[in-house]
C-alpha cells in the first residue's frame, strides 16, 4: 500500500508553534514513528506553505497512490482549489487535523475539503494521522 501524507501551511513549525495546541514533536520526528509503526505501508511525506504546490502534489500522487492523508491546515477553510483537487483525483483522501477545529474560531468550522474526502479525523493530536492510516488498512 502506498500512502502520501500532505501537510499545509505552518505545519513545518510543529514542535515550535503553539505547543499547547500542537505539542512538542516535529512532524519529521513523528513521521519516523509512523514509518516504524506501519512498516507494511510505503509512505511519502510532503509539506508546503504554498497552496498551488499542495494542489500540484495532490494531482501528482492522486492517480498513483492508494490514498492521501491531507492536513491542509488553514487552507482547509479557504481553498476551493484544494477542495476541487481532492474531488478530481482517484485516490481517496482522509482529511486530518491535529486540533479539534470545532472548538476553535468559527471560521475553522468550515471545510472546503470534507465534501470530497473519504472521511475526516480531527482533535486527536498527532494520533489523528495514525487513525487516518489505519482507515486505509
């Protein structure tokens, strides 16, 4: 099984940014843990702060991979383009959020991705990624 994890803006700052919300672990550290936990899954990882690069990556892997785990971060609530890319590809997409976006500001309650996603997992910290991967197994 081939899965791609795609992270959006500011997730490159995990471990530094708002540790009370996002924790103290970098995503690179956590990605190594995921690879060890799921050795039967061939996993790739991509992060960008640029909306178009996220769309390009979804389109690049969306016809070759078995699934995409997508945390579009703040673009979740603003990007029709990312939502359209999710709907355009064959690979199922699981939308992931580290925090429970429904406990946060009102604008974070809207997702342009959810309607095209296989499912949505939020609020379980970095374990949200574990749950997303398990959903493909």
